[in-house]
């Protein structure tokens, strides 16, 4: 089963890694765009991992709407008991991605607290998690985010994942997003096709995405 990228309390085992590349065809206020996201995790000690994310989006517009964002954090799995886990994460960020062009710019710092449950029910592997995060940028822009998601193996190598983001800030547009991905576990890679939709009402955005995940 594909683990939840970019969120959740879990740590990779020491020496293990996880890489995901996502390409997105999206539409923002009737303007076409293309996004590339790269994300990685590496377990460097027992219960500890480092995460890195980079993304860039370009729009087919005469206006300067293109955006770039990056994040580098350390996550610690605080506890684990009978499938339940709690984790904390913190690090540096540049720009923002959830609210698109209506988000924060500049450098900043992020702190995150996560809880989740994973295991096997009825021979099906699953996970579910909830995160709360605050991000403060050097220009004074501050964002508060909640993330909820789950994933489950539906049948043999077919899996489903869904995630919800809710973000509010003092200098950004309100953003509510949901994403659904349906994928397949190949021997060395997971491939998933998905759809993402903004529904907070302050701007229109939707996207079709293709994600490739490899791990060790």
C-alpha cells in the first residue's frame, strides 16, 4: 500500500526512502497550467526522517502567475501503539502551494502535529491520518492548515487514496481542496491517476494528476 506522502505521523525505518513525482494538468480561473511536484523522505535514525519537497507551476497567461515552492523538514514519530501513531514535524519552507497564486511567498518555518492509524482489516491494508500545521513567513504572512486523509488496498494491487486540505491565513485566500487517486502497485513502482478540486469558493481550480512512487 502506498504511504501518504507529505503528511501523516509515520517515520521510515532507518535507511529506507520514499520518492514521489507528480505531474498535474490544471485550470485556475479558466487559465490552463502545468505543475511538477517532487517529494522525498529518508529515514536517518530510529523514528526520525527528513522530508524534502519542491514544486513549480506555470500558467498559459500574459500575467506573471507562475509559482515555485519548496520545503525541508524533519519528522519524529513520537509514539506507536497497536497501529496508532503520533508524530511531530518542523522545518523551513519557501512560498506556498495549497492556495496557489493566492498563497504566501518568501521564506518561512512550518510546525506540524500528526496522528494516524494503519493496519490490516479484512485482508486489506489501510491508513488514515489527520494533521494540523502552522506556517509563518518572514514577510508576516501566516497560514493555518488541517489535513485529513486515508488510503486502502481495494483489490489485489489496486489502491485508493483520498485527502482533504483546509487552509486559512492572514494574507491569503481561503482554500479547501479534496483529492482522489486510484492507483496500481507494480513490482517496483506505484502509479496513480487522480483528480483535485478547490471548493472554498474564493477561486476556481481543478486538476488532473499522475503520480509515480518508488520506495525502499
